[in-house]
């Protein structure tokens, strides 16, 4: 196969960041996707409909000329989110979902939810107004970092799914064999997004032979058994799994430091990375469903009428890209990918970075 044509995909989990970062992140997202769920964990977070509308305008201001890319906004849930907040979000016409970050679980989650009992009214209103609940599914506190997802599944996610059977709930960036099994066999109101890094890499890739900070993310990469189980579930064709890159850029000095930030930047080549994962599994025929159909179907939105094409053409991922006032190191920097999106390069500020040099790590 030399060309792979897909209905234009959407990204159902994307961190565009804010401010000067948008000059890099928005063109990349718009190059590969028709729509993207814009995560709300800014500083300060997007906690109201008015803030969501304003953030959307800042994103749209950075679209390349002629782009029809649509950012879908999310509301950041806190212990103090009310029914009225949810109703205003639903009425805004731009908010597609609300995001549950357990307090302290990941980047800018210090204002997140400490106990789901505190947002019961908000969840009731979300179920009534058909706003989706997107969940960062990791327990906090005294829980081993590799056990946070299974613990959260049992203690929080499953009970919420049972209590709100008409609330559509997405387990974001699912990463364990337990999550794969539950989503596959769970109730119809649950689904999951899966990242390219959790399909392509395991914790040995991150830790063995030296720490690779640009593979460090939350949820952390797991054991090979978890990666294999997630890849099998995703490539099975199940409609309960769909594309969500969780592309989460940090300036490289914030990654390559004594206390590096969690997050992997994959928006430079998301479809190429997923194509690699599906090809390794012998399931390229299942890629279009995962990338282009399952997400819109679960969200109750129309599938795209456009197409994109991937060419079988080896290319080397650049060592870095410009990002705000610094530099951004992408996933698989300096390595060769076998697929290439047939689209113009993202219109980035300043000169393009050199094609390849020895990775820093």
C-alpha cells in the first residue's frame, strides 16, 4: 500500500495551550484534524462558559488562512462547579464537554475535583443537557504511579458510570490492560481515547538505558502487557475507542530539567504515528474507524465530508520546532517515520528547524 486515504480525522483530546504557544499548536492541529477538543487546564483554567468563548476566539485568531478547523471547547470542573455553570456552558453553543481532573493528578490540576460527590449536581445537569464528561482517570494520594488508573477505575470511574447511565463518559488517554478490558466490555455510555505514545511505547522505552524525558507523560507509560492489551483493543475495530492524541507541549527546558513536566508533543505527526501503530498490529484497515468515525459517532456529531491522504514516504522527524519564546521537542525526534501526511507544512512562526540532529537524550 502506497497511499492511505482517510475521512478527515478529529482529535478528541488536545492541549493547544494559550498565549504565544498558539502560534505553534493551532497550525499543527489544523493541518491534521477537522476538529479538536481543546483541553481547559490553562492557568487560570477555563471554568465558565464566558472563559470558554474567549479561549475559542484566541484559538481561531491563529488559524492558517482558509482553514476550517473547529476547536470544541471544554469546561474545567471544580468542587464549586454548579448546575448554572453547566447550563451556561450547554447554552453557549461552543462547549462540547466538561473535564474532570482529580485534584493534583496532572498539569494545572491543582484546582480540580477533590471528591466527585461535590459535583453531583453538575453531573446531573450534564446528563440532562447531554454534555459529555471527559475524565483524567488517575487516582491521587498514596497510590503507586503505575496503579493510579486501575485504582481510579474501581473507586471512581465505574461508580460514576453506573450512577449516570445516560451520561456519556470518556476515559481519556487509557493506558492499562484493565482499562482496555473494562471499556471493551463496559456499559454503552463509556468510551476511551488512546494516545500514540501508549500504543507505540512502554515504560522500558522511557527508562531503560537512560531517562527519556520526552516520553514522560501522565498517565505514565506502562508495562508491555498494558501496551499490547491497549493496542489489541484499539485495533479490534471496537467503536468504543477513538483518537485522542493528548498532545501536550512543554518548552524543552521544562522537560529536560531536575523536575521535568509531564506531557508528550505529538501534533507534528499524529496520523503518521497512529498509522505506524496500526501497521505494526497488521490493522491498517481499522485506522479510519478509530481516527475518523468512532469519535464523532460517540459525541453525536457528523462525520467529516473531507478526506486526507497518507503517503508511504520515509522522513525524519525534526529535532525541534519553535515554541513561544523557546523550543519544542516532538515525539520521535530524530527518528524515521514510514508514513507522511499529504498536506502543506504547518505555518509556524520564524524559520523551520533543521531536519535532524542527534536527540538530546
